[in-house]
């Protein structure tokens, strides 16, 4: 079977630590853009990332990163940057030295290493701290210098393990904007988080893991559609929600209607959202309602993950 050179492919991959399962029978084909890895601590996210990065070897199965095997490290590390969730910095180095020396080890001449380090530091917004020792950095600054290291050699693939941890709200917004810029450039970003609303903010597609198994993958809206045993919740904000509520049960597929306390909206649960949207259109036109918002209320990673694995395990 030909392996595509424009995808990150895991073919029936399993990893066991002795008797302990890391991940099992994983089949994935990941394209460009931002892919979120979702799951509670211990679900297999870091194991999966380490496998793709070549830091672990699979017990079974094969992996290709844009056509390159992870056991070919010289080729792989020119394609890939990895931002681990753990801190480990050489003592006494400034942020600039940390990046420049990493790039020298990777084979760049001093002038090129310096130029690439400066560019990476600028992209993560650490120019003012570049000549300070990393040991003096805050947790958020250490997180950003690790991100700069991962992207300094301009790889097409970035693996980012909990990259938003420790960032203040401003730095978090700037980092999310950077992720979107990198994705728009055609790069492949695999981003893990156990904070599910973060994944909603940044991901084009999601891979949901639980106890080492992939339980769902795809665009979150598509994944939500597959959870067919759970009615879709639709938020409607308008001037007279009681009119919508009175007519919603014309459809057998509507299972619940809840009016908001402020009497300016309602939440409708339906097993046939397309039919409800058509009915809502008629109600609005026939009653000249002023509509402020109509949106799915549970097409979020948090909701879908809860539906798939149970409320107790979704963090």
C-alpha cells in the first residue's frame, strides 16, 4: 500500500509498557491544519505524540510523517518540531542562546542559527526577554521559549503537548493567533489539551482518546452528528421565545424545550435539527419575530466528549 507523503499516518499502531496499555489499534490519517488531541490525563495523548515524534517505538503497527518513518531521525527532525509539556533547559543559558545552540546542533552555521533564533523569538513575542536567562522566566515565558524552539528550524509539522499551560490570557490569545497563522501557512499542528474548551478555540479537527483508544475523530460538528442517540440542543434567542416554545412540539423529534429565565430565549432538544430549523423559519416569518441568535448549543468538544465517554471522565 502506497503511503501518502502529504499526511501523518498511523496504521494499526499499538504501544504497550509491559502489561500497561499506552494506545491500542490506532488508525489515523492527519492532514494540514490544527488537529486537537482530546482526553483526560492518562488517555494516551502524550504516548501518541511521542510515537509520532519518534521518541517511542510502537509495539505494533507503522507510522509515517509525510512519508518519513520515525526511526529515520535525521530526516524526521527536519520535518518536525516538538514542544513537550515538561521543562528541561540547560543551566545558565539565555533564551537566545538556548535556541541558537539548538540550531547549531541541528547543523546550521552560526549566522543562520542566530537569524532563525531571532525570528522564532519574535514570533512568540519574547524579544524583550531574549537575552535573559531562561531560569528567570515565568512559566508562561518558558512555555513560549519551548514553542520557539519547536518552530525555529521552520518545520512543516509541529507537535505541541499542552502548549497553552501557564499562559496568561493575553499570551494565550496571542499564541492561539500564532497557531492559526501557522495553519494558514499549510503546516500540520497536533495540539493536545485536557481543557476541552481550548480545543474548541483552536482546532479544525479533533481526535478524542479514552484509555488508549481513539473514540472519535473528525470535525467536531461531524463527530456530534454521529452521536445520534443524543438529541441536538439548539439555542434560540428572540423577543418572544414562548411563541417558538408553543409550536416546537409540532414535531415528534423535539424532546424538550426550556425557556431562559430572562424570557429572551429558549433551548430546544431535537433528534432532527434540519426539520426544526425549517419549522423555526416558518415560525419567525409568520409571527414577525426579532431573532438575535440561533446556534447549536452542544457542538462543543466538552459536550461531545461527555456524550461519548460519560460525564465523569470529561474534564
